[in-house]
């Protein structure tokens, strides 16, 4: 049992590549963690980690040991969680990284509903436009929007977001109403991203697909800001239909090129392993059910 505990401590250090960060996640003093890893190395008879004041790296032996230990620890935790589910509701900290716009617009009411159903779970939510590295950072899962790069992470598609083009009536009166995707070239397009220049908008009418070079003075990584600038008459924006519903109903925004639509944007729940705690699994299942019901 002591060996299994030390293996679990080593796995956390190997994932974090940082003793202080791993100690915080494990809730133990840094000195105690360092001592346990040193004793593990003595038991094995090999150095597993190269430690300096600035960084911690795996040795060749440490890499081999980490790959095997990670599977053993995950299986042990999964077995423990499975038994615990039989006697009590899931509890503990649920650590989730998620895009700030999607979290505020779509997930806030669902998180509140989930929290009411599971009072034993507390939440550490990291809302950011960056993509957290859940292999080395202490997250149970991450919510990702858009296509995913090939990786060793495990991903489940939990929803799709329908998007369209929108602009304010004032902007369209001044700049004119586009009648085809090609007309967008002469318009000010408010684009999602942080780089100046052009963005390719792909549009389809169900038969034909057209790629348009969207140009404009504004590019940013915040959907709420894009929506605000569209309301202020600064151009045409690509926005989720759920985000704009109230503004369209009130006449503050109009759909542009209603016969043409960009592809739906996929939403994924991503984990570092297929073996995840019960609280994380329940949260993913809950979001998938609720988001698909609303779509």
C-alpha cells in the first residue's frame, strides 16, 4: 500500500514537472513530497527525476516508470471511485478549464443546476481563452470549442453551436445588405482571433460551399466584445444563434445572408485519461444531455 501511495505521488510530480505544484494538488508539504520521492528512488535503486532549482525532468528510467505507474494509479483510482459511488454521492473539487465566452453564455446556468444536484462537489473553474495543458496542469477536464488537434487526450463531443452572420440595422442601412457571400469582401467584418489581416469564413447554402476572405478593422478573442461592436454598428459578425436571439427579437441585430450558414462549431469535453473521477464523468454526462436537449 505504501508503494502504491508513493507511485501516485510520483505520477503527480511527473505530470506537473514541478514539486511545488504537485504538492499543492496533493495537499501536502513540499518537503514531505520530496522526501517520499527520494525514498521511492532508494527503494527502486534508480534515479527517476533530475531536479534543479528551476525545473524537474524525468530520467529515462523515470519516463518508463511513469508510463507504467500512470496506468496502475488510474486503475486503482477508478476502482476506488466506483466503490465510493455505491455508498455516497460524488464529492470533492471539480477542476475545469473552459473558454470564458462559452462558459458565461451557455454553461453558467447548467453549472448552477449541476451544483444544486450534487452539493458535495465544489468547483475550481479556470475561465480563459488559452488552452490549458491538462496533462501537466491540475484539471479534471477541459471544455474545448472547435476542431481538436491530434493528441493523446481523450475527447467526447458534447454539443454543437449553430452560428450565422449578424449586423445592426444602422450598419446595413449605411453599408448595404449583402446579397451573396462574395459581397462580404466589401464589408467590415468583425472577426474572432487576435491577428490582423484576413480570416476565411466558410459558408454553405446546402448545395454550394464558398470560402470568403473576411476583412475588417476589428479582430479579437472575446465573443461578448464582438457582439457589442456589432450592436454598435461596426460591422458584420459571425455569432452563435443562441447568443443573438434576444437582440434579433428586439430588432437590434439582423441576420445577414440568411440562406448561407457557416458549419456548426463542435464542443468537446477533453480529459487526460479515459479513467476519470466520478464527479468529472457525471459532469460531462450532464453537460452532454443538457446541451444536446437545448440544441
